[in-house]
């Protein structure tokens, strides 16, 4: 893949700063704008938003240009971060890629599998970077968890992602808004096809979408995973627990903390056979970095665009997560148990399912 800098060389042949913009400056877009404004070798050119007042306020804050129509921003940038509502991802993403602009798309990649496939294919044909904002991949706690589990015999995983009710992202279910983060993380950790899946859920709000969903995945290598996501829980939780043969590891993504629990058999016994001291277990605390995940994610995006490297969470990886998320959503609505017709086939690449 050619470098984006090929079109922005100075007279002396040295690359200029990468020109970037943000499309959609709502809750997440505000954070993208803030971080991009701080990155080295990056020039924040402008922001676009259909909300003129919000867009002008953001542009004024960072002293950049405002565009009411995002299409007018595209000729001025090499790359964009797209943080519009999920159902608009396809239209905005396709327009950007067809204009030759590299794209970091907020998760999920699109509102449907078909739209996601078109985005992935268009990015490949246009030779443009398409990175998807599965930000937890860049969470220091997850990165350390991945290292820990490489030395453990993993048996099962539990993921919990809970939030109090919010009016944001109500155009999609809790599966596409929250659970998809953990779907992506578990697929990366287990690296094995899903061969069995059950799910159930409930809707509490008037949006008509699922607000609480729990799912159980069975992988071809024997590992079992459970995922629970909620928009109606009165406490914010973000965690993965890994059950291993010789340990239990807890990763807390909110507090950036990892604890490893191990069992011991250490006793202190007197001459009379009385146990004065017993050590039932020990806890190891893994120290992690304090880097902001969004900062690491955007640095990775800029590096990929500048160097022509493929992102760690590109369109293909995001499409796999979306395929599985869509199945979980369907099963939770239908209240059925599903499993693959062929246990050797990867659930992420087939739709041949049987009802059990």
C-alpha cells in the first residue's frame, strides 16, 4: 500500500504533517478532535457536523475550519475520523473512501453485514486504510491481559460491560453499542472458530432495541465464553475474567487493573499439629501503562496511514465482530439456540446454521 504522504511532499522531499479531519463532533467526536489536535506530525484541518452550533463551537475551540457538509471537508484532508450515528456509517464511509481519503470509523463498522462488506471491499480497491474504532484493543489492561494469557492454559472467559441508561446510541441495540467491544476482544484472545451460540435479552426502553443481552459462545478449541452487556444497569462495569487451569485473572478496564489469583498450599503447623497460619491463595497485581486508549488508537491510525501498514483492527476484523454480533442479536430476539451445521466451519464466515 502506498504512503499517503506521497501526495503531500514539500519542496525538499520531506513529508508534511498528515492532514486530518473529524466528521461528527458529538460525544465521541469531541474526544477524537481533542486527541488529534495533540498528535505530532498531524494537522487538524477541520470538523464537520450537521449541528451548526456544535460544529462552530468545536471549530472555534481548536481554531480549525468548520464544514456543515462533510463532503466539503474531504478535498482538504488525507484522513478522517468518522463519529456519526451507526446507521450513517456506510454512506459517510463510502463517500470518504471513494474520495481517496483514509478512514477511522467508529465501531461498529456499519449497521449491517452487507454495508460492512461494501466498505471493506471499497477500501481495498481504493488502496485506503480502513481502521475501526474497537478502542479496547488499545486499552493497556487488555494488552497486558493478552500477554498474561499467552502463558496460561485458558478454559473459559467472562465479559461484563454494563452502563446506566443513556440517550446516546439508541439507534442500535446494546449488542452493537456495547457488547461488540467484548466480541472483538474475545475473538482476538481465543483465536478459534465459534461453533455454538446461545443468547437471550430484553428491552426496557421505548427504543425497541435490546437493552440487556447475555450470550454464551462455544469455541472449536473447547473454550467457553459468556458475555453480558447492559444499558440499564445502575453501575458502570467493564471487565473480563479469564478462568485458567492454574489461575483466575481479572482485567478491570475502567480502573486499568489486572489481578491474577493463584491457589497455594502453604501451612505453618506447630509441634502439636495446630495450624497457626494458612495461605489459601495469593494475588499478583500486574502493572499497566497509563496511556489513554484513544490516544494510542489514533497514533496507530496515523502510523498506518503514513507507513502504509495494515491496522491491528481493520475492516476484516471488524466485519468478523459484526457478523457474530448480528447473530447474537437475532438469537436474543428469537429466543432460540443455534449451532453450526459443520463444527469445523468458522461461524464468522458462514450463515449455515441449525436450530437445536
